[in-house]
């Protein structure tokens, strides 16, 4: 039996999807570029603000240094780009949502909207938690254990990379409730199973905290405890948001 050739309607439908995807991507990129252009004049000020948790805890006479010749120019510019992506993320995610939402079922739409908004808010919350609480503690610990006779002068590019990794790690860790709801919605776990697994989750949270934070009990606890609490929030959210599917299933939303 010969393979059926694509029908003209199918080809037009596929082409329209590609055009729609290109349009959404261009709008998302345009949003990031507009925010980037607005932030470039303030790039040095942004970097000074980002460096404050370390600069305020450096010993007297110590300061950040630029090892590479072009670092004073490119490092603040790199920060401005990531800040633009960070600030424009709601627009980027909206464009993604606008592209995929026509193909979702009604119950999937009802669940996806709060999950999308919660994911963005929790990521922002995790980054704020890292900046205002974790980074000061990390740098206080690191400056306190600097060997005698060693001047702690961090390269500005390496500092930016370190902070961005911390932001990403804590932002993702704060997505625990969203991950829990998705697992329940996908049918992989039930709220009852999640409750029974609480002990393993608590141990896992402390293991993750020990990896991401300095080796002191206080900073590890400050990450592990919020993760455990967010896990409980995720279990409660799964009970309220995830409803049993109807026997006949839903049709895709118009």
C-alpha cells in the first residue's frame, strides 16, 4: 500500500502553524530587545546593585576586579540582557501560551493558566529570596573563611556567572508546587502518595540545600525549610486544582 500524500488542507494547516509560531517568536524577541534597550543606559548601575551583597562584606581595601580587558563593558551588558529576559518573561510566556492554548482541552486550559502564572511568580520569588537572604549569608561565610594573607578580589565576570547560577537554582527550587501539581495532573502520583512520601521529600530537600548552599547549617535550613513548605503547598494545590476527568473526556477548547 502506498503512503498517502499530504492533502492541500493539511499542508496549509501546517504552514499556518509555522507562520503563527514565527509571529509569536518575533513578538517575544521584540519584547526582550525593547527592555534591553531601555536597560542598557543603566547597565553599570544594575551591576553595582547586583554586586552589593558581596561588596558590602568584603574586607576593607578589597574590591571587585576586571581580569579581561573588555570585561568592564561586556559584563554589565550581559547582565542587562539577562535582566531584560527576566523582566520580559511574562510577555514571552504569554506568546507561548497564545500559540499552544488553541490545541488544549478545556480542563487543561483551566489548569494551565494558574500554573503558568504561579510558575512565573515563584521563579521571581526564588530569585528575590536568593538575592536578599541567601547571597548575603553565602558571602559572609566565604569572607569569614578566607585564609590569612589572602586578598579576596573577585573577577566581575566570574561573580556574575556565580550569581546567575544561584538565581537559576533557587528559582527552579521554588517551582516545587508547580511540579507537584503537574505530577498529579499527569496521573503519575496522587495526593495521598505524595503525603506518604513526605519523609523522603524532606530528606531530599536537605540534600539539595546542602549542595546549593555553603556548608553551614543555617543557610542549608533557610533553603530546605521553604522547599518543604512549598511541597506542602503543592500537595494542597493539587487537591483543589486537579479534578477527576469526566468519563467521555473533554473536547479541545475553541
